[in-house]
C-alpha cells in the first residue's frame, strides 16, 4: 500500500459523509428540479478546492462537474452520481425530505438512490484533498440531471471533456453482493414510434378506404417475427407499450391514422439503425396497403457488456475484496443506468457501487449507515490504483 | 280533392322555410331552436303539437292533423339535427344562398328541405280544407346524426308505436344517386375490452400484453362469419378506434386495451348473432388475456321491405305519376330511423326526399327543381295511403 493511500484512508471521515447525506436529503431534487442540489454540490466541491463548473443541460437543469488535476499527465477517473430522485410516492411514514435516523437506517427520499453514494464520493474526494498528496492524471466528479427520466444529463456530459475520461464509477446502490450484484453490462433500449397512415372512407364501405388501425393490428400481431440477434449474455425482447387510433368524437369513419409504440430491449451489437432496419424489414414483408413510418422516441439507451478481465473490473474486484473480505458478485442486467450512455455510447468502462439499496423508488426509502464507510474505502482504493498514485 | 290540395302547394313557401331553417343552426345536441320554429309552423296549420324533451334542451317535436273518420295513421318523419358545419365552405353554412338553381347551406339536403316540403304539404292540406280519413302527423326527432335518442324515445310512446306507416323525408330520391331502400342493413358497434397482466416492459414474459392481444383480434377480423343475403350480399366490418397502454410514459406491459368495430348486419344476422360470432372468433384465438365483447350504442337490427306493402306500393305509383319514370330501388348499406321504426317496431316505412348534394361535406346543397315534385309526392302519398 502506497503512502498516499494510507493517508487518504486515514482522512476518510464517515461522519462527514452522513452529514452531507442528511443535508442533501433536505434539498428536494425530484427529477426536473435538480438545480438547488447542483448548486449545493458546486459550493461544497468549491470549498474543497476543486475546479467546478455548472453545465446547463436544459433551462434550470444544470449538471455539476468538478475536477482535481494531478501534478502530471495520467489517466482520468470520474465518480458519477445523478442528482435527481423519483417523485414522492404515496404512503411515506415520515417526511421524505427530512432525514430520519432509526438505528442503522437513515430514511429519506434519495437516501440510497443516490444521495448516499454521492456522500461517499464527497468523502473520498475530501480525503484525497486533505491527504495533500500528488497524483498523476485527473480525479473528477459529475452530478447529472434526468437519470430517472430520459438520461439527458449523462448524454450532455458525454459531449463535454468529462465524457472523455478513462473510467467512470457510478454511485448507484449496487452492492456487488448476492442481494444486489453489480452490473458488468446492461441491455439497451429503444422505443419505436410507429405511424400508420391509411385512407379515410365511410365506415359502412371499408373497402373504399385503408384502415390504419387494422393495418397496425397486422404489424403488432406479427412482432414475433421481428429479428432480434442472439447474444451470449443477454436476451433481447419487445413489448408494445401503447396504441392509439381512430375517431376522437364518435363517427363511422375508416381510421386514416394510427400510432403505436413498442419498446425493444437491445443487446450489444445492435444499433439504433439496425433496430429500425429490422422493423422496416418486418413491415415490408407484410405487404400492407398503408404507409408506415418507423421512428424512434427518446429515451434511447445503448447496450454494453464488459468481460470480467476488463482492467477496471479487475481493479474493482481487488479493491472490493480487500475492503469487504469477499469477492464482488457480478451480473448482466436489464435495468438502465447512465452507464448505458457512458459505456454503451461513449465506450468508457464503468463500475457501479453504492450503499445499501433500501427500497429505491419506494416509500420509506432508506440506506444502512454502516454500508457507507466501506463504499468510501473501495472508492479511495480504486482512485489510488487507477490513477497510479 | 287531390287537385285542390296540389293547387294550394306553394313552392315559394318551401324555399322560404328552407332558408329560414338553414339560418337556425341545429347541429346535433342543439336542436331546440329549430324544433320551436317547426312547432310554430305546425300550430299555424291548426295542428295539435307536442314538445317532448328527450334530453336537456333537446326536444322532439310532433304535430297531428286528424281526419274526419277513422282510418290509417301516417307520419312524416324528419330529424332536426345536422352534422357540424366543418371547414372549407365557399359560403356561410348557416346562411342559405341560392346560386345557379341550387340552395346552399348546412342541412340543405340533410334534411331541412325535406322538412320544408312536408310542411308545404301540411299547409296545403289545411288551406284546401280537404277531408281525409285517419290521421296525418309530423315528427321531428333529435340526434339522428349521433345515436338516435330521438327516434328511440318516439317509439317509447304507444301512440307513435302504433302508427301504420312512416314517410322518412330523407334524400333518397329514387334515382341512381340514392335509390329507394327496399330494406336497410343493421349495425352493431362492438366494444371489445382486453385485460392482460401488467409487468415491467423489460420483462414482457412476466406479463400479458393487452395491446398485442387486442391487435391479434383486429388482425383476425376477416375470420368473422359474415352471412350472405341474396339481396344485400354480405355486411362489412370496420375497426373505428383503438386505445391501450400508458397515459404517462412508463415502460409497462399494458394490462388493458380497448377497440371498437363497426359491423353492418344483413337480414339473417341479428345483433345476438354478431355478438356470438365475435365471441367465437376470440375463443378460437386462444389468447392469454381476458376478453370482454360488449356493444355500444347505437345498434340497429337490419330489415327488408317488400314492394307489395301498401305504403311502398303507394310510393311506387306516386313516383311514376309525378316523376314520369319508375323509381330505382336497392337493398341499402346504411342506417336511418327506419331501422328503428320498421326494423325494431315493424311499422312500414318509405324514404323519399330531394336529391342530396354534398351531404355532411362543405357546400351542402339541394337542386331547387327537386322541391316541387317532392312536395307533390308527399301530398299524393298522404291522400293515396289514407284513401
């Protein structure tokens, strides 16, 4: 163990992390309203001496970035969290925006998804600063908006310098144990938006028109023939999410228009273009009379898969095992995170690790206080070894 | 006697009434002002009138002219509502404009001139003092362009249910544009509800997709067993609407979907047959969803008419006499109030009225040359049928 990491580990302050988590729970940041939390983090990271930046993704919705430049060139590692939480669901027993400590639990909206993880990142960064050591490369933080909706924050970040880093650690509540294995890859997702245009006629003489609803029905009942490539780790699939077509106010008219949406879970190797092509081919094979326009709607997420021998994965495995005393558990998943953007679109190796997932997206969301210190330690070890300090 | 009545027909009066009625918008739902206007006219001919609200602000209007002795009871029926004006008119749809022998306006042919021709007849009979046996009456009903609550309400009343015949003053003018119906198709509006099972949209195998199951039914509608009728041929099937899935975007396997299918029925296919047929189709598809096959109003039984029925025979004779040629007939793909009067209630019906022009479209019109013969036919049918 290098001198630096010993000093960094010594500087970790788990009380600081809990204090920061409590402060962040008190700042509502339901998706769409991330601004106040972004400002809070900018100020905190400023005060730690980092070079900070707000990046307005949409009006009033800034990403926040901060970096600690090493003393000489080297690799660049980013610790990422999303700023937004899901909206408050019904049934909370406490105020979701007031942190409540109950034994080992800390309860509050975003406690694990993912203000707890962000607090651990702050703890790590603060310790690196306090250790006063030099290191090569760059250690940075990104707090992005909109993860719980369309992932626009991560997509915007990918276009900046922070999207050119060599590795990203996402503070998602994946604990890399049997309960919540950590992702080695995630399926992608694309939402087909299909418009069917027929020809209106009086509904008593349907032979004079082209029924857009019925033509849409033919496509939907043939979706089983959609070409979905095989992948050793994943199985792609499809699911129709919505359909609408026909009159608004009752009238006996052959519908000239119908629209439907189909979600496709994609596997590595598939692209937006290949997925659209597959639907176009299916539709062409059906010999329909209607004009069909195959579009896609956001959100789009690219799939990705890493092997266990990926250097970042190996480094994570060592750090995790050292801190936890057991090896991490990995999984190929289908739950979308911003890693779909960073790894799937940006090709940046990604690792997910965060504190205990006490019911993310549910009432009475909580994390376990004793799950936070080891996460900060794994982060510190990973930063140290990746940057080669 | 008929000559005396014909002398009292006033075609200028028909045109004036048509213009006045076009100036009173009566889009479905807003029939009250026109009904009041018609009631006033009927009163002025000495008829006994009645105003019957079938919904808030939506009255049917009736008028009765009693003959001198007992006899048959004949009603002239019109609907007072029109479809909405819509776009692309060259003139104000609610101001009658006469140009090149045509009268333009919403309701010009569907069916305010039909009403005007029958009012012209009632006035002429009243003014001539002609005597007849039985009873002549007028009915103006609401909601024909929607779900016919007016005609259904009329048939709730024993005195109208017991009519002997109805002349529907629709724009069936007996030429190739609109032959006289020898019966009409019926109609059912299937309302099919599909219940599946929700699941995360990334794990469709854990759910049952109601939208996809609904689509399977829609894609197999050609397996409905449409019966062949020697005169009508087969009915038609047309999906009118579908909806299913999220309202606010979420990646969830939809647990419910709904669609509506219009089906025209030919005699031999009852509403019950049509329901059973859809149930059978759904059953054969072996879907995982639960499917509920229902119907929404309006629904109509089909019917066929015989050329040998008294009112149909009277129409045929009168048409030849006035138009100088025999009328064309057909087994029609369409729905009118006759589906209710004759199809449901068994009252013999004929349709006759001025030729239509752009009904339901912009620049709806009627050729003025059609108004005098139609008024004359109405008068001759009344006298002929009640004789």
